[in-house]
């Protein structure tokens, strides 16, 4: 995947007790209690989303850190990206 993503300004991150939390700043009635906790892989992905590196770059960076196949890592990160897109925590970077 050669897409590049940027973090939304509508979310802030906080680390609490070793966990990375994403907190939406603009809350709607339906998500007034929304708080998103990222697992270790999700937190690593979040930290590498910078508007410069492609998803493929990020996969390569993380491939040596986890004891999974490249195929499994790609599948996991793709799912995570879809989740982050669905809550509007990230968006595709402008060209």
C-alpha cells in the first residue's frame, strides 16, 4: 500500500499506564464517551503516521519488531488503518 496518512487534528493522544489513548476533541452526541485504546501494534502504527511515510514504509519499519509474517503484519496494519479511518482519527495525506 503506497498511501500516506496524516493524523486528524480532531484527536489527541495520551499515554496512561503504558497504554496509548486516542481522545476525540470534537464529540458528537453519539460518541460523547468515546475513548480509543490502542494495543502495542496500534500504538506503534500511530507513532509512525507522520504524513511522510507510506504504509509500505511503516510495514517495513515494524516488520523486524514483531514475530509474525510480513503477510500477517500487513493484514493487521491494514485492518488497523481501516479502523482509524472509520473513526476519522487519520485521513489520507493530500498529494
